């Protein structure tokens, strides 16, 4: 059975199927070759053709769309580039992995900046706690219309939380800051590794994210909020994607099967399988 060009076949499932090539071209534009050539040859038919009316049809090397363009008025080269000179963009599973992993990397980068900022803030607070404590109780006394005898005035809520911060030992604050900064470092390492699609980063992200899911379930059960639920759903999606699509821990054939799947959608052989006959105009 001849494989249909990307974006032209109906999905075999009831749910919509996202064509990553079309989404990428909508964002970045088509990847065309030979648009500035003075003439086209039969060897160029895989990615550029000219009909009897003189209209040129250039095939997007990413999404397989054919774009009609006039011949250049001032061509930059006599002939279209050869296949060896053309860099075929990512397609299929390779493009999907690039987009999804970089989205996860951006999420981890956001976590890195937030956690690092919190860790530094805790250290700054610990170093200046005496001054801040005096100002805090002074402002609280002014708001209550009198002096505050001690710290037992706050039994719950934000005031109680702030009061606990001022009474917590410096050692505990330093430990808390160290945990935040270490977690931020892990998130930063994940972000860099996933951005460059390193296999070790996929394993690291899976292990760290999966290990935190039970704590997120506990937090939601204790005090649910839309933000907690959204973060939990995102992390579950990340774990499922890494396990199934990236075939971690040898699942579904492991890394070898994943590489074979990517290779099937890449290169000139994939373009040849989905190209219409050269006689089609």
C-alpha cells in the first residue's frame, strides 16, 4: 500500500490527529528548495516541478505541501541544488519528539527559575531575619492598634505562616533553601538535556517526575486547587509520553525501535515514498 503524503490522509482513529509538520510550517513557513534556480531538471521532480503553463510547483520538504510559485525574475543559480546540498528538515516522529521535548524543557526551565528564586529568597530572608522580624511585628502592632506581646497572636492563615518563618531556626531555613536550590539544579539539568534531546535527560525527567506524583496526589487530596490539578495532569502526561513514545526501559522495543521509527520518517527515502508520480501535474 502506497503511503499517503503527510496531511492528506484521514486519521484512523475517532480522535483528531495532529500533523506536526503542518503545525511547524504554519509557525515557521514551508521548507522549499530550488526557488531561485533558473531552470529545473527531471532529477528535481521530487521537490520542484514546472507545468506546461510555466508555473513552478515546489514541494515543502517538511509537510509535503506543493506551493505554486512563478519562475524567479533574477535567478541566483543556474540549477536547483542537488540532494547532497539540501538539508531535509525533521519530519514525522523526529519532529514530534523535538517539539514535545522542547515544550517539556520550557516547563522545566520555568520550574528552575521559580525554585532558584525561592531558594535565594529564603537565604536572603535568613540572613536579614532579625531586621525583618522587628519590622514585621511593628507593622502588625500598628495594624492592630497596639503592641504585640509575642508571637502567639497568629494561630492560622498568612500571619501564622509568617510567624513560623520568623521563629524557625536558621539551620532549618538553610536546609530548606538547599533543598530548593538542589531541586532547581535538577530541573535546570532536565531542561538543558531535553532541549538537546539527550536520552539520559528523558530517563532523569521520567524518574524525577514519577517520584513526585504520589506527593502531588497527597497535596490534591489535602487541599485541592486548579493549579495543583493542572500541574498534576501535566506531569502525568509527561510520564506517559516518555514511557510510551520514547520507549524508556525497553518498553515497546526500547531505543532501537524508537530510532527505527524516526529513521522511517526521515531523509530522501521517506520523501520518495510519499511523492506523487513525476507525470502528475
